[in-house]
C-alpha cells in the first residue's frame, strides 16, 4: 500500500509509477483525511510506502496529521517488521525530511526501511516562479531515470542504516517557519475569476468556500500545497502581488 499526498501532481505521478510497477495499491491521504479512513490491514509481503512533496525540508502538515491518526494492522509473524519506504518529491532537496518521517513512524513501531529523494519541477509559487516548460521536460527525463532506480531498490528490499539519518540544519531552520507560517491571508481571486469553484474542490484541507461566486479562505492557515493557485484554470488566484506575473505549474498527470 502506498499512501500519497500531492498538491500539483508530482507526487501522484511518482506514486502511480511505483504502484503500477510493484503492484501496490495507492491510498490518497487527502481523501483518507476527508473520510477519516485511518485503519488499514497489511497483507503478508505487502510493502508500505509514503510518497509526498517536501515542504521547507520537512513533511507537509497534512501528512503529519494523517500519520498521527494512522492504524496499521500488521498481520506479520512475530518479530517480522514490514518494509516501509518514503519517496519525497522536491524542487531542490529533501534535507532532513527522512529523519522527520522516521520519527513520525516510530510512534507506530514502523521502521523507515529506505528513503529516496526525487527531484521534480518546483511548484512553490508562493515563494518563487515555478519551473518553466523547457526545464520541466529535462527534469522529467532525469525523474523517470531516478524512478527506475528507486523502483529497483524497493523491489530488492533495499535497507538503509536509520542511525545515519540526521536532522539537518536546513530542516531545523526552515521547518518551524512552515509550521508557524503557511498563512492564507495573502490568497485572493482577481477579476479573472469566473466562479467555477475548482479551488474549493482541489483544496486538500477544505478551507476554501465560495461566497458571491468568489473563493474565500476560511482558516488562517492551510497546508500551503499551492493547488488552489497553481491549478486555477483562469490563473485568477494570487498570493500577494508577485504571483500576478508568474507562470503556474501542474503536473500533466492531473490534466
Ligand atoms: C509550501 C512548499 C514548500 C516547499 N518546500 C520545498 C523545499 O523545502 N525543498 C524543495 O526542494 N522543494 C520544496 N517545494 C517544492 C515541492 O516540494 C515540489 O515541487 C514537489 O514535487 C511538489 O509536489 P506535488 O506536485 O506532489 O505537490 C515546496 C513547495 C511548497 C508548495
């Protein structure tokens, strides 16, 4: 079983390739959170995967919340541990994300057997202009090559020394900014908004509601996945002023 979270499709792309090759089912963390589906039963020889984007060199808040609630009935012989892997998609690097995931899983007595970084296009439009089309094509080639290696490693049950995973300085500095930041206050819809309401449907944490045919962000914080702003068909959602001129990013798997 592969638990995945995606804002703009990269992690879905990776999870689907891995799931198809390894014959593992995909479980959408967003849907599971909305339905409060937290209990899963592992069959023998089944692996457990977590595929999600890196946020501020750490684990997105929705994935943290999901793992906190997760209940896995392991159904394994005494003493045997399941094979658990993490694939973290990112624009630049994953920093100490594996260590953070390891600590979240330890609370459930699940080991993180192996963790993989997968560089993909950057979607972080609230901070930078997302990766452009030419670079996206180049990145897709290297992503696909890396995915072949990752799938081979998982199918051979590759193990890592979990003692070597470190909380990096990048994560220690950046991640608290995410936890205390991820504010919705700068999101708004400009005059291009036609009231289609797609933003309300793609928001994984359901904080957007339509009022007078315009989206309104109902909570002070969200998971900051960027789905609302990147996936708006009219490119009408903005985050402050800088996004007015910036391109949007959506992995073609969502189109
Ligand atoms: C809030 C936020 C924070 C991000 N932080 C990082 C980061 O720390 N390091 C990095 O390499 N990429 C970062 N990114 C880029 C995403 O991890 C990357 O584009 C990812 O593949 C998007 O996955 P998705 O399409 O499945 O949502 C960030 C993106 C967002 C929206």
